[in-house]
């Protein structure tokens, strides 16, 4: 009888890319893939460890899997598995814990047997020895494909555990990366999101650059859209910005981590730039692409962040021409420099500052959306359906909502943006004539 496997993914786009890749490996090995809510023989949980919340959620997901099948074999992979394998092994019901390198050998581990024996097995290589790049891409899970082109990070920001969880920065050569992209192009994917831990570091092992990769990707037939998921401001070169401004395939959308608008805090975080460089990059983008969407990551409540530091951040972001924020209250992480710093900010204040910036984010997003009302845009519609409504994104990342039509799933359609609806999305009016289906491949 064919055995079945189900997956649950926590965290970033990179994790979704890797989950999809491991899923295909297991299907090749003879497993039938099931939804997580179905009863499966094996459940694989791909974890994140950026925040304490992600750690707690992992335990909750394990419990949910065991509700579906109390006898299921539970495997934990991902960043949390690399950082705290013994802690995970003590979660009731967990049977196998695989670290950063071993997760891609899951099929071999399962072939060796996966009976529940009461004590979890741990296979966790020293992260300093994890130096092989394993490519990956998601397909079938979403309309867009998350393409992993880089892994690891050499930066060691004082708040971050990612170098400890994923190891040194590494990537394939451009030639090998293009082979994977051509595989994606053979699917019906319309948009590829380039993902990595420190994406702008692509190619450092091979004397190549991320800009070099973008030039080659732009020439690949079969992919209509690319997005750059997130790129450090110090690695976002003018040539990349200028390239995107003139490319028909790379979408006018950047996500650029800021983390703080205070140079004092940026220095304490060990970031590799000051706020002046960040502002310079935003201005450069907007000069060449006024319609470009710019997302910003911000951490509030970092040790030593005073009211003045926070207001400096708030006012700096407020005057920037950016489109939305991802706001995170600072979270203490084991084995990081920041955890040992003085000046701990009370959790109440962290939450208060988080809320202030989230309100600012909503104002920024609404202002950005309003500039494009009463205009037409090309929207790639997702598979998601909710209350007979469907959703998609314009080239410059405006989320659009229209009445559901299955024929529009995974299609790029010309849509008139009429107003902002009660959900905070742009309401779209769609002409259902086939002449409004756009061939972008």
C-alpha cells in the first residue's frame, strides 16, 4: 500500500521553496502527497526560528498533525531544527529531526524506516560544515513560483540567528541556476519570485553577481514575470535599479530591509549601511520608476532603542516614498549578541511601537493604492478563493479583488481599478472578453 506524506511550512518564501522541492523528492520516492488536514502516514513540518512565536507554533502544528493521525511519523526540518534539535526532540510525538543539510536527504531517511520508537532521532550536521547549495523551487502550491537561488548569510547582524541556522552564504553558478529556471519555465507558472537569505550576495563563490543573474534571467523564454523578494540596501546597486526600470519582465517592486531609521541603532544591530544610503536607494528607485512599490522591514524595541530613536525611525519612514511595512517587535534569540545588550525595552513598549508603525504602514499602502485608482493594470490572479472572490497582484504589487471566475486563475488580465474596498484591497472591474487575457509567456 502506498504511503502518504503531508507538509506544513512556517516562515519565509525560502522555506516554501524548499518544502515544495522536498515534496517532489518524496513523490519520486513513491509517497503520495496529501493536504495537511488529511490523514497521512508522515507529516513534515518545515520550521522557522526568526521569532519565539514561530517556535511555539511548531509545537502547535505537531499537535494538529497527531489529531489527524495519532500514529503518524512526525519529521521536523528547517531553521528551528538546526538551532534547537534537542528541544524539538522533546516535543511529544516528534520522531525525526533533520538539520540544515540533512533535510534534503529526508527520502533516504524514510527509506531506512520510519516506525515510531518513542524517542526522536536527530541528524544535525555542524552548521560550519554546511556549505553545499541545494537549489529549489515551489510549483503547484501557488500561482507564483518561489525560486531559491541563494542560501546562508555571512553578515551576523547582532539580532539574527540565520547564519547559525543556515550557514555561510552560497549559491550555484549562473549556468546551473538557469537549468533550474528552465525547469520552472516548462510548468504553467507565470511569475517567479527570486528568493534567498541574502539574495544580493548571489555569486560570491563564483565571481558572479546578482546583477549578472538578472541579465540572464531576463532572456529566458517561458517566464513572463520576475520579482526580487528582498535585497539588502547595500547590495541593491544602481545597475540593478536601472536594469529593473528598463526590463519588461522584472516587476517594479522592491522589498528592502531597513530595520531602523536611527543610525545609532543600525550600528548596534551591526547593519552594513546607514539611513542616508537607504534614503538614497529609495530616491533612485522613485526617480526612475515613480510607480514602483517599495516594501520595508522594521524591527522595533531593539535593546537600547529610546523614545527618541523610535521617533527618528517613525519620522524617517513617514517622509520616505515607500508603499508598505513589515513590522516586527524585537525578539530575544539565543546565541545572539543583542541578547546580551543592556537597555532592554519593555514588551508593552515594543507592542505599542509596533502598532504605531503598522498604522503608518496602512496609511502608506492606502496612499500608494489611491494613486492608481481609475486606471487599468495587468493583474496576475491567484488560486485563492474566499467568499466567491479572487485575488491577484498588479505589476507594482497592488492587491486586487474581483468576483471569482475559475477561468481567470493563473491568468494575467487587464483590470480597471475602481476603488479601495472594505478589505483594504483595490476593487477590480474585469472585462471578461478573452481579448483581455494577456499572454505574458
